[in-house]
C-alpha cells in the first residue's frame, strides 16, 4: 500500500504553483535586490510584489511585512526585538507574558530575553481552551513589554482566543505577538480585523518553501534587530533577501487564504471521522483538548498502556507518518510542556498526533485507524506480558 503522510503540522510538500513561481528567481532572475542594475531591479520588483501579495492576504500594509528565515527567526525577532526596544525606551527590567502552550521558539526566546533581568509571566491554559484571564489582567495592569499567545497550538490544534486577548492588550497599551504558523489557511487570520501588533508565519507549513518566514510588524511598533550587518527589510532583518523564497511564501499564503473555507471544512470532517473511529477502537483514548475550539487539521490523542516511541516506530514500519507532538521534540520520551500544561506533570499517556493535509483522503484515515488500533493492542499486550 502507498505510504500515508499524516504529519502536515511538521511540514508540507511544496505545491506545484509555488515551485513554478520560484523557478525563474533561482535561474535567470537571480539578481541581488539591493543592486542598481537591471538584474537587481528585476529581483527587487519581484520581492516587492511578493511583499504586497502577503500584505493583501493578511489585511496589512506592504511596509508592515518583513521577510525572514523561517518561523523560529520570526518568533525570536518579535519577542527579543520588542523586549530590547521596550527596555531601551523605558529604562527598566522587562516583563514578558506568554501562554503555557507556546512553541519553544517563543518560550525559549522569552526566557532568554528576560534572563539577565526581568520576569516571565506564564499564563495557564486549560484543556477546554480557557486562558487565565485573571493572570493576564494582572500582567497587563502591571505592565509588560510584550504578550505572546499563539493562534493555534501546533501539538493539539487548540485555538486560543487571540482576537479577545489582542483587544485587551490594545486597551492596556501593550504590544501583542501571535505565532500564527498553524493558523494560516485553517482559521481566519486578518490583522485589519484583529489588533495584534506582531504576527509570525512560515512557508513550509502551507505548502511553501522551507527556511522562509514572515513577520508582520504593525506601523508604530518599535523593534530592535537581533542580527546586524545591513539595512535590508527596513533595517530590521539584515542580509541579502531570499527573493525566490519570498515569492514562494507569498504564492503559498495567497492560495491557502483563498482555499481556506472549503479545505478547512474538508479537513474538519476527516478529523472528526478519524477521532470517532479511534475512540471506538481504542478503549480509554483521550482526544487532547477535545472539548476546546480546535483547528481542523490536527488531532492529538492520549493513549494509556503503550510506549509512544514504540507506537510511532511501528506506524512508520506500516508506512504511516505521524508524530508524538511537535517536531521540535523529536526523540523525546517525556510528555511535552504542552501536554503537561493541559493535564499536569503526572500524565503518563502516550501522545500521538495526526495532522491532515491536502493529500489526505477518507481511505487514508480509515487505514490509519485500523493500523493504529491493531498496533496499540499488540504493543499493549506485549507490555503486559513483559
């Protein structure tokens, strides 16, 4: 049987439309956009067209769009750059507030930004998607350099109340960042309708190129660069721009936004089919954050009595790609910080994440259920006998 790829939250294959748009920038139109000759002008025109297209898809101004090298850099620049600018402006130790389920790119950037002096305020999140509003209110009233709350959690698909939090942050005069890497193309993401100040996305989660990301910076928000050596991207991200990558992520984003409603409905139906069948076949299975609002393409389940790594290895041997959570935690046998935040540090269930995509069919889902259920029974039985 053909392999079944159910790990689209880790990365996605590049769309043909993206590949075709990038190809000329990798061959004939290879110029440096900072050069004054015709090759440079051609590259610059392509770069600015891509910037305009990204802005249009997000409801932003072209001047608010900055191209960077992936989601991790975008998250780091948003958090560290804002903390540095805030500290320089205010002359006192910074505080950063973030949800307990943030991606490590935000979590570790925040920890680093306040390590020398300052404070990290962690906002608890329940398995029903409730964020600790009391702690958030206290943080906002006491003053923070930035609040960072992801739009869609990459491990569970949990949708966090970013529009409401953004309104609270705006009313308090506080800068808000959101990691929207898993949200784009799955839920509506418009910065002209949600007053976030900083927003992160990356190409390879939406069938675009790896190593290319975007940081939206609302006009008037001060950031300090974290890299130095040039004036590119309005002085915020030095280095020769990856024009092909910018064009690729712009095409991928526009397609994702245009197809969002129909594709989200299709993926949501497949996810419900997958979860319903897994519940029927595997006793005691828990859908992580199953009672909360969730994006349609991710399902994370907790399974008792099996070793998570053994389960993933067995599925791989059967030609099914899944994960235990974030790809950034690959190889770990310990529950992720996300699962611990939702269910406590003593939760011992194995975590299995399936993330669906454009190639996923009902047949794929049905086979994944059958193989997973049989594998869980076999591994669990072997564990009991041992």
